[in-house]
């Protein structure tokens, strides 16, 4: 294995280790030694790859963004030929986002932690802003292709993302079960699709 491959593997181990740590306790209560132990490496080695615990987190947020963006782009590339009309495309995209992102309780828990940290940490806030901006931009691209009222698209896209985040928050904080949450999402999804198809599509 080449040196660059070893480094890439080690960095992935550290990212995966931080995921496991954040699902057990808050970032502020997680130490460098905790992350190293979860990664199965000496804690001194972490400083070879990252300058500080905060640096690990900032890279982790980027890692999570890139991971889910890649998953969505690969899914879209494989599914696009199957869509017969804008309604099929929109419903499939919303379903994918719900089942792969919104309903992932581990991911929701971690993002709630990011949001709390971002309130007082400008660097984390900047990274998180990038994550949401890219998510909203992806939704805008999907909607704009079939929209006659393009001026409305940025607001609609931001609203869809905000609703998805709200669903995630409700599922964690109110401890709603999966059936209740999915039912709520399905009602909103159908209402949105019908509105979009009737009032905005070309």
C-alpha cells in the first residue's frame, strides 16, 4: 500500500471514529484520546493528521457533506433515465432524501450537535452554512429544470430543506416513532408535489 493510500485509510478511520464518539456523547465531552481509541490508533498520531480536536471536527463536517453529496449524485446519475416526467423525478428525489438522509437518526443527532456548536464557533458555523447552501443549491438545480417561475425556486428549495431539518429535529427531540414521522413527511410531500406540478412546472 502506498504512503498516500495509508494516509487516506487512516483519515477515514479517524472520521469513522468520530462518528462513533458523537453518537455516545457531545463533542465538547469527547477527547482526543477518545477519538484515537475509537480509531484504534495512538492519540499522538492524530496530531500528525490534524492540528487539534477542532480541526478534526471541521474536516469531519466536510467529510459528511462530501459523502452524502456523492451518494445523491451517484443515485441521480443512475436513476435519471428512468424518470418519465417531472413529477416522477420530484417524488423519487424526495423519497431518496427522506430515506437516506432525513430519517437517518444517527445523522440527525450528529447534525443537531453541529448546530449547537455552530452557535458559538464561527468556523463550525461557516462549514455548516456551506453544507446547507450546497443542499439548497442541489434542490434548486432539480427544480429549475422544470420550473416556469424560477424566481420562486430559491425560496421553495430553502423551504424544502428547512422542512426536512424540522422533521429530523422532531424525530429526535419529541421521540416520535418512524411510522408517525414518515406519515407526516408523506402528507407534506404529496401536498408539495401537487402544488409544484399545478402552479410552477413548465
